[in-house]
C-alpha cells in the first residue's frame, strides 16, 4: 500500500487511518513481532505501529541497510532497488508523538551520527537503541524530521540514480529526494 506522509498527523494516526487497523499492539496475524524488542521493553510508553518499506518519492527506491556493514553499529543506510529482502524492512515504534524506526534485519535503529550531526550531510546509520534525540523521528508533510536538529531524511542528489545512494540529514527544502512513502509489509 502506498501512503504519502500527511501534514499534522503523527505516524500512529497516519498508519491507523491508512490501513484501517489498530496500531497499539502487534500480532502474528499482522506479521508483526509478538513482543517489543529487548531494547524497547523498558519504554512502556512505546507502541508497535507496523512494518514498512520506505520508498523515495524521487525514484521509488527503498531505504536499505547495507548488508556489507549490517553486523555492527554504524551500518550504512542507503537507497537501493526494492527487492523484498529483510534489510529493506522497518518496524516503527511510537509514543504517539515521537517515532523510532527499527531495522527488521539487525534490530538496530535509524540513527543520525553524532560525529557529523552539526551540518547538512549528517550520516544516517543503524545503531543500538539508546532513545537519544538523534534516534527520534517525526513524520511531517515534508519528510521524516530528526529529533536532534530538525533536519530531514534526505537522499543525496549527487548519486540518487544509482544503488548505494547516500541517505543523510539535510535542511528541509520540500524536494522529492526528501519525501518518502510507506508500503505496509
């Protein structure tokens, strides 16, 4: 299912409206995990939203965790042709306002690199859950906004036509390389 991010809606309301299903708990019937991952269990305020593929509005390619680096913190996040593999599948957890995006392949979370977070081009990677603001995301009409610096998830225009396109944080400009649609899986 294709769903564009909508203005003013948190991801919990967005997905509930889009799919017509309750988002508070997961079950085997929905294909979701039956329990919160170990890193999240201690955060009782978080609820399972669902599992998705993130597609770039620019070219439809999928948000992809690089299989060559996926075994450790710092895993590269990139755009790649959609192939249905688990490294392109993501689970969203929310408290209703703040979202955390977890890789279904490694269990690590979408994370803005603190070493490069001060400027456009901030590296986006996977990292063990820590709940810090650099792992917090909010859905907005203009993209996925990082909680640390307000920059948005961005596919690098210099390489966007190729597999391996860098995914980074950039000031919002409402261009299609910063827009994403979700496909429920």
